[in-house]
């Protein structure tokens, strides 16, 4: 009985183990193992994968959030399958680009997050943008430029160029010598000019301190004061002449008025000049006065009678 129970228990254990294995195999066959690990898959289509390999990291803002799981080459380009961690939400309007991750040629699928509130889910496709130039491409460009620089350096170091440079150096040396001679000559002339200016300055200073110059300056000041006084007197005389001219103008106007009155027969002189009868009366009176004077002179006793008691 004990052997039968032991065999029966062994069969039961094997059956349970086989069932568990069958369930596990069914789960792996019917369910994606990424879902069991809390991950999901997204896809992107690029025209050129740029050498990215299966298992390369997927990053967002420098954090590894998944890995590349596979590729599918089609007519539109390369479909890249990305396995993303479910704990890192990726906005639905995000973009992905392939960039170099080191000097050894490693690549990274870099997700540039968007601003949408909805996040990616299983099977979504992320649009791809043009990949930035990798270090390999940059190295190739630098290598091409270096070749160009080397070619130009070889042209500059050619025998003809070296000969031209040597000739230019010789001409430059000759020109430098000539310039040094000219500078020496100009320095001597400048020293002579400075000495002449010093002598002239000393002469001017000596002339300005002589007593004759001071006396001449004093005389000039005296003459200036006299000229100022004469100018003041002249201004007074001019003012007096102006006043006299004004008075003469006033007298002339008065005389013109008097003459005008005489011509119009106004006043005594006017009547005398215009009334003939008055003129004749005055003439007769003058004749009578003359006769009276002659009579008094001839017969004084007739008019003067002096008695002495």
C-alpha cells in the first residue's frame, strides 16, 4: 500500500508540475512577456536607422525608459520597435530621433516629449524627426576639411611660394633699413627745430621783461586814456551841435512865420509893406520933422526962451 501511495503521489506531483509548466508556456505564447514586466511597445518609422542596434537604449530627457526591441525594413523606411517602461508616461505628441551616444558609434533612440495630456499606449506610433549629425559624420566632415587645409598648406609651402616669400622678406628688410635712415634724419631735424624754438622762446621772454617795453606799454595806456577822453569830449560837442542845430531850426521856423505874416500884411511891418497911404503919411511926417529940425536949428530963439533973474 505504501508503494502504491508513493507512486500515486509522484504521478500527482508530476502532473501538477506539468500543468504549471503548461500554464507558463501558454502565458508566454499567448501574452507578450513585456506586459508581464509592466512594459508596452511603441513604434516609429525612420528613413535611415543610422546604425542603431537591437538592445540600444531609449531615453527621454537623459533617462533610460526602455530599449530597442527590433526592426522591420519596408518601403517607407525602417520601422523601429521600442519597448517602453510603463512607469514613465510619454505624451502622445512626442517625437523621436536617432542620435549618437558616444565615440564608439553607439546610438540612442531619444524621445523629445510633447505637451499633450494623453500618453502613449500599446501599439502607438511616434513620429520621427531628422537625426542630428553624429560624431562619425562630424568626424568625416572634419576629416574632409582637414584634407582641404592640408592641400592648401602644401600649395603655400611650394618652392615657388617659398621663393616669393624670401624675395618679399629681402625687400622688406631693405625697406626697413631705408625707413630707419629716414627716421634718423627726421629725428635730427626735429632736434634742430626744438632748439630753434627754445631760442625764440628765450628771446620773447627777454623782450617781454625789458623796461623799454614796460614804458611803451605805459605810454600806450596813457594815449588810450587820452583818446578815450577826446572821444568823450567829441561826443559832448556833437551833442551840443545837435542842440544848436535844433535851436536854429526852431528860430528859422519862427522867422519863416514872421516873414509869412509880413507877406500876408499882418502886424505893423505887414501893414507898412502893404498900405501905401501909411507909407506916404510916414514920409510926410518925416519931411515935417526934417523941416522942424531945420527951423529949430535956424531960429532957436523962436522955440527956446531962457530968462535969468
